[in-house]
């Protein structure tokens, strides 16, 4: 990234990064491929259990922070805003955001749904068994909206060519995603069939990926597995279309 910036500076303005000064900086830039659940951005900016966020070490108050991402998910952006608001106001930091692609993952059955959110699938023993296990492991009754979309309510469809096409993909990805979860020996609690998600659900369900990597918030069928492992190993039981490059497969 720094190499690209250095090249652009040289071509457009005739100087390199090494020639720039660092005194009296009033504008800072945060760049990432996307905002998914919002946890990465939140804890890059604010303090975590064992980490110090950028806002705590910000060299100057009354500055501007630009957050640039290729994509952003509506719920993740709202989550980050809520958790940085007090500290940002206290230090008088002006946070601006530029996102090329906004993906609506707010679970409104009558709105535009930009992620996978299956209708209730009745009578599939594999899915029924997984839902029952999910209820037990969570220790509480799960909100219906966190699992299934209301059957028969038409939404504003922009992700698929038709509602039927959505149903086919959602059911297939859910079934195979459950198979992958069950094949894992010790899956982390946030491992969901339709993508990693801390909240108890069927998964985050986004389709956003870049040529450089794919987030674990995408459905497991797209990225989970490793063809270099033998078929007797859980990783060898699935050949991913978009293997994850930087993070280890769980």
C-alpha cells in the first residue's frame, strides 16, 4: 500500500513519502477492504481487553480521520459509530467515511437485503438438528429474525435475479455450511454456516470479496477448506472457490 502511495505521490506531485514532513498533521487516513461486523474497525480505534486503540494514542485533537473502505455493511457501520462516538466527541476528532459499495444487512423483511438471510426451511432433518443444537448451545431462545426471514414477504431483490434464485442459493449454502461446521473438530462459537458472526445466528452472509482475500464473514462454502490436506482431514473435505490468503482456516 505504501509503495502504491509513494508511486502516486511521485507521479502526481513530484515528491516521495520520504520527503514529506510529519509535524502538525491534521488529517489521518484509515484504509481497509470492507467493514463487516465492525469489530476490526472498532478495536483498531478504541481500546480492547489487551489492545490500545488509535484514538487513545492520537497525536493531536481537533483533527480529521478519514475512513476509506471499498465496501461497508449498514449494521457494522452503525455498530462502530455507537462505540466510538463518546471518545471522538471528547477529543473533537472529525470522522469522515468514504465507502464505494454500501451493503444493506439490516434484517428488515420488506427492505433491500444485500446478504444471505434464508426463509424458514421446514422438514430438513440436517437443518432442524443444527437449529436445535444452536438453541441448546446458546442457552436461550433465539430471536426469529436472527435465524430466518419471514416466508412469503417479498423484499426489494437486488442481490439475486429472482426470489426463487435466492431461495435455491440460501438453502444450498446453508445445508453445505452446516456440513462444514459439523466436520470441524472444535469450531469456534462464532463459526456459522453462512459466515462468521459473534451473535447467535445462521451467519453474516455477505458475498463481498476482493481478488486479494475473502472475509470469514462470507458463507463457509466460498472459502473454508484446503485442498492440500488429505480427504480424511476436515479441511480436505471441501475445495474452496476463494481460499483465504491471510488468515488461517479455523
